[in-house]
C-alpha cells in the first residue's frame, strides 16, 4: 500500500511539474492580451508612486545568484532578460541548473525549457547538485531508504516551484513565446530558462529572426514581470584557453544589445590538463559583460566540485545546501 501511495504521489508530482507542447494552445498564447487591457488612467501609476514615496520599506522583488559573493553586485530583476553564453561543454547547463535551484530556494517559481536535454536527465543532474554528492557512485548502507528520503526532500523542496517543458530538438520561436506566456499567465512562473536560442532560431545567419525572437522575449518579460534566462553559444575561438567576450557571441549583435544582462561562462581547460593544478586558480569564470540596471560588471570566479557537479565560490569549499535540512 505504501508503495502504491508513493507511486501516486510521484505521478501527481510529474503531472504538476511537466509541461508538454500539446498542452498549450499556441495561438492563444503567442500574442499578448487585448491591447485595451494595457490602457489605464494616470491614477494607476500615481497610486504606485504614492506607495513608493510614502512606504517606509521599499520592497525589493529581485533575486540573487546562489553564490554569496555575488549578492552585492548582481541581481535578477523582474521584467529583464539574462543571456548566458559559452562554448559547447563549457558548463552553461550545469551552472544554470544550479542557479535555478538557488531561485527555488528563494521561493521563486521556475520553469526550465531545455531543447537539448530531456527533463528526466536535467532533473537527475539537479538532484546531484541538490544532494551535494554523486548519487550514482557513493555506496549506501540502505540505498533504497536514501533514495526515498532524497526524492521526498526534493519533492518538498520543488513542489509548486519547479516545472519542466517537455520538448526536445528544434522548436519554433512562436511555440517558445507561447510557452513562456502560458507559464507566466497560467502558472505564475517568475523565471523561465530557455536552452538554447539556436534551437528556437536554427539558422545561424538568420539575424532578423534572432533579433525578432529576442525582442519578443524582452517584451514578454516586461509585460508579465518575469525574468527570462536565455542560453546561447559563442563562436569557435582560436584556443580553448582564450577567455571570450560579448563580441564572441554567435549571431547578430542585436542579441546583446536587447537583453538586460550578459553572462559568459568559461572553463579553465589549461588547469584541467595540469597534473598538479594550482588551486588558487579558478576552474571557471562567469563573467558579467553587461548589467543594464545593476551596480557593476565583474568576473565571478568559481571552483568545480566534481561529485556534486556544483560550482563553488571558493577553493576547497563544501557543496552548498539548498533545503538546509542537513545531511542525507
């Protein structure tokens, strides 16, 4: 009976968190609502200004990265789009998965749309980051008990906060916009991760389509007060040891012009090849190349923890805890 109840719970959790393309009326959500809904009297904004000026406490509805050292320099603000770019195998998906877990920890509703990896695989990697160790390699006294406890904690941690869009391979910009709008309007999603831009606009030289898609994403983020996280690729550089800049991002320059924030992920391949690596050198750098409404641009140094697949903010640090319950 307990096994059957657990199976029912897991089935329900899947139904709650998994979105499919056939579940979304693309035509209904491709366009914004009736423009008459956007016409308001000046009183609307005067009331908001009054509240801003007279309230003794300003509410900051922005959110942070999971690394404490970034909190004074970078924040995710509603109504913005952040672009993450890097080379193939550069750690973009791992770092955005960790960022997504950090947002869930801040009680944010997140939807991940990866067109390069199935939801089951994405969630398994995030489980490894959530646990803080390699759940495949470590031997446990009671493996079944460990697995059940881990999944129960992840279920509680992610319940009503984490969704996945179940669509792999190339899609269309039209469907992605409809999905993101559906998430904002019907589920109350606050952060949408799209991995990657090239799956939404397959032709690398179709600059007009790229510009149009990113323009629609920025409008959608503003209209629905959500944050869109968009993953993209960089051009092939002369060497893997060369740290990229925003001019190395594939496609039209209008992409970086339109988004609010640009983050470049770079793995230190030279260190990886060393027999005795210098641990004072970071394993990766997440470089903030643009932050339209932020305090500063910076280079975020990170150290890779292989067992958990987490990126840590200092060498020799312990994997971060997401649900603060304690050891498994």
